[in-house]
């Protein structure tokens, strides 16, 4: 089995374990929060996954016509010797 085949097989197994009802509840909560003019705070330790999440959230929620405000707080942790 190649690396790619194994990766995709494992990813598929993980995806089937996602609680879809929990995801639906989260989406509904985010929609209510946005509709009420609420704020979404995302805290993280940085890294590429955190950066991509920030970009994704901005793409999905930032609407300049509505004057949305997004604040992302993250800290890059540098290894020490």
C-alpha cells in the first residue's frame, strides 16, 4: 500500500467518526451568533492549520457591507534548545 493510499484510507475512517449532529448544532449556533451581530473569537497557538482556519473563517464570514469585525489571537511557539 502506498503512502497516499494509506493516508486516504485512514482519513476516510476518521471522517466516518465525525458526529454530524454536533457539527449541525455548531453551524446553527454560528448562524445565530452571526445573525445577532455577535462575535467569534478564535484562540490558537499558530501554525499553518491555525492560519488556514483563520483564512477560512474570514472567507466565510467577513462581509464588508455588514462591517463585521474579526479578531484572531494566536501565538507562535518557538522551540528552545
